[in-house]
């Protein structure tokens, strides 16, 4: 699977190919509802990307504590975290931040972050989940 994933993304200028694959996996997992077995296969593939590490205690953008998978892109001076609930391993959110000062922007500056508060599946276009 990982070999095929390396054929899909086209790194943006200054981005490592490994980071492009890591980002593509993140996009597929966070923007798609899929069976748990498929998601697990993507996570296992991500574990084989050079530079991927685990952080034991991270707070997501909503303030929930969990564990994170992180990869630092040294060329772009950014780190990307995928944050999961410690017990259920449910995806809680993600964060991207600078790993060094870039011009006038300081190391540690958050470039983007999301928190998944609720997910639902509906039957039709523009249909809202029940209870909302």
C-alpha cells in the first residue's frame, strides 16, 4: 500500500516526498468515512514513513488529552500531528506548526489545527444529521 501511496501525491515546493505521503494519508483518513480495517491499514502504512514518531501526551485544539503521531518536514520546517484518544484511538484532531523561525514567524507558531467534535452520516445532499 505504501508504494502506491508514494505514487499519488505531488509534493508542493519545498516539501519532502515523505511528508507529502504522510499528508495524503491524513487527508484520506480525516475527510473520509471508512471501515476501521481500512483506516488501520493506512495508519500501519504511515508508521513505515521515515521520521514518523509517537508523542505520549498531546492536547488537541478542543483541550482533550491524547496521543499523537507526528512527522517533521525538515525542508518546510513544519511538524504535523494526528491526535487520538488514548483509550479508544478515535481521531480527535490534527495540528501543523513551525519547527523553526521562518522570516518573521516564530518557531512553534500553529499553522493549522482542527478538532473533530462530532461525525455523522446522512442519506442525501444538504441533509443535516438528526438532533442538529
